[in-house]
């Protein structure tokens, strides 16, 4: 088995890492062909699709409307032997349906503010949701690594 296969995350490890990670880095392509990279809060569906909300007039939304290709990156660890990451390349779609935006906003709030009462949250976010869209990223290629699997051999 080659080194890349040795350190790759299994599908279950990828799923768990995606669920448990805090911030994901989204890169879209700007009008000049350069990466536009931002940190985002997100939620992941059971099939690995990543969803996040952003303002309908944001640069990311404009970039995705021009070119849906994008990438997502999560990485953790400080030293080489601790590095763990997930790189997802795929295509984003834009969904402006207010009810779906509210669904994703509610899920994001539950992930990032677990102590926040759920009652009345949807109604409180309705005004915000009307100005936002959902970016839904479907993976076309996934790369992953966990250097801890090398067992100290680098």
C-alpha cells in the first residue's frame, strides 16, 4: 500500500471529521480566474453534501453563479505528525428558497450554538433568511490525510 493510501481517511472517518470540524474554507473562482477564499460555518448532509448560507449579493454567490466549481478545505493539527485534513472539490448550486435557507440556518445554529433555545429561532431568523441563499456543494473528488496513521514514521 502506498503512503497516500495509508494516511487516507476512510469514508466513515471523513464523515465524522466533516461533522465535528468547526470552520471550513471555501474557495470559489473570481472573475479574473483567481481563488476567492473565505472561512465559513457549515453543515453536512449524510451523503457528504456541504451546505452553508451567505448573503445573496455576496462575492461568493456571484462567483458561484458565474462558475460553480469550488473547493472546501478542513485541516487540523499543529505539527506534521498531527496533520489531518479533508479537501473536497466539487460544484456549488445556489438555492434562494427562504424555507430551505431557514432549514440550513437552523441547522447551523444548532451546530454552533448548541445551548440556544430552538423555540422561536426560525421566526427570529426569517428576516435574515430573506436576504440569504444556500450554497450546496456536491463533491466530485475528495482527498484526505491523517498523519497520525503513520505511527511516527515520516
